[in-house]
């Protein structure tokens, strides 16, 4: 059987940890080209991972007739141009999240995907967690009754550590936003994946002014993107929810999770690349959290979601159809982009309700 021949664009940490090895773990795929900006770095990474060819020209790579699919693991600002070049050449495309820098850019990517009739998939990793999939299954079966509230959270100190360095995510012109785009995209996607489309949202973002060393230049520079993003949202049937994403606050034991509360209980799934993959259930009659049995791989301590996601893309290309029970398309990416842009708009013109002060009330007993 002819193998799917894939080119990976990007030589960052996630390309090395996820894209290349994940594709290589599928017997029906081979990574034939690694494309980067720096020749020495790209060659060194290709040699480490056993990729035979390198390139510094993504347009040339996309135009190659012997390439079937492209995966994009580059900074956010490059996604749109690279995806459109790949679609124009008839290639299947797997793209990191967020899809683009703004809604208009993502709309153009979706239109290019539609014209090409090729596979288009977004890297929403958390969908491939055993706990998340079991949560969705139990919700559909009515295990916790009618849902009425959703909470999604990610909290970490990682952005404000003294030794933290500035990468593309801390630069507005490279990333578009900070934690809102980086982690908020995952969290908003999970809400849509498990509950359904978000119909309204209001939110805020916070940047903690500071300088850090730029990992490329070695000099001090300002952090430019948001460190904390918070949002309230409403989904179908009036289901309400709250999102909190932070790289500047401690967590209470669970670094990241999604929690769905229903009339007969609550389900909480941990969120990670697979190293922590749990599902717990709580009832009003038994308020403690009880762990739900999951497949053995859920507790192997490995980032198993990464390989599962990349193999799912290969399978989609080989059968020419996404697995819509789990895979995210560019349409899902657009829905997330619209939600995040709405949060940014809301943050620019918050509707604060002023409270009266200085009015003395008569308090009984005084």
C-alpha cells in the first residue's frame, strides 16, 4: 500500500515532540521533509528524528507533487499563508491552534480548504484524552442528568517565573494573543466538542507588565501578550459556563480540567497531553470525587494524546474523511477563533456595573 507522504513545517519543540514522531508512529505514513527557517537547526532536528530531507522554502515544499499532506507547527502568524499555499497545491492540511491571528484570516483559510476539497484538521489535542471522550459519552447517556453548568480551567505559574523567557507567544505580532489563544483555544474547543456551540460570551484579559530575556536575541524585552483570560459564556439550552486560563496564578491541585455539572451529578476530566488522564464523578448524595475506570493507556504517564491525534490525521487522509466523533476541522477552528475574538472585543469595552458607596443604612441594633 502506498504510504501517505508528509512534510512538516516548523522546527519548534512541538514539531519535535508531536508532529514528526506522531506521524512516524503510523505504519501508513512517512515524514519525508522537515521545513524550517534555519538550516543548521533544521538539519540537526531532521537527523535526530530520521527525516531524510530538509527545506527552508515552504512554498516549494507545498508545490511538490510527491507530497500528499502538510502539517503546520509554526508561529500563529505564519499559519494562514502556509495553509493557503498547501491547499492551493491540493495538499491535506493539519494545522496547530489557533488557526490564525484573527477571524478574517481564518475565514480565508476555511474558504481555501473548501476550494481544495482536501482534509483540514486542527490540533485540538485534549479531544483525544480518554477521560474527555468518556465524559462526553456519559453525558450523552444521561449519567449526570440534564447539564446546566460548565467550568474549564488552566492555571500555572509558568509565565511569570524569573527564568521564563520570551518566545513567539509573548509577542503580539507573532501570536496575536497570549494565554487566550494558546490555551483558551483548547478550552473553548472542548466546550463546543462536549456541550455544543457557544452562543454568547463576555470576558476579560490581563497582561502583567514585565521584562524577560528573549530566547532568540538574548536581550531583555517586554512581554506583550495576555497572561490571564477569563470568560463567561452561554451554550445551547441556556447551559452557562466559565473559562479561566492563566500562566500567572497557582492552581488548587488540578492544573487543567473541564467540569460539567448536571441535575444528578458532575463529571470532571483532567486536561493534559496524556500524562494526566483521569475522569472523576461527584453526586450531591456523595459529594466526594470518585475516579471513573478508563483504558490502561490513560494511566501510562505518557503523552499518548499526541500520537493518537497525528495518527487520526493520517487515517483521515487515507480514507479522505475526518472522524467527526473526535477530529476537529477548520470549521471548529473558526468557531473557536470567533469566540476568542469576542472575548477580546468584550475586554476592550467592559460593561462594569457601578455600586453606590457612602450611603449609610440603618442597621438593626446600632
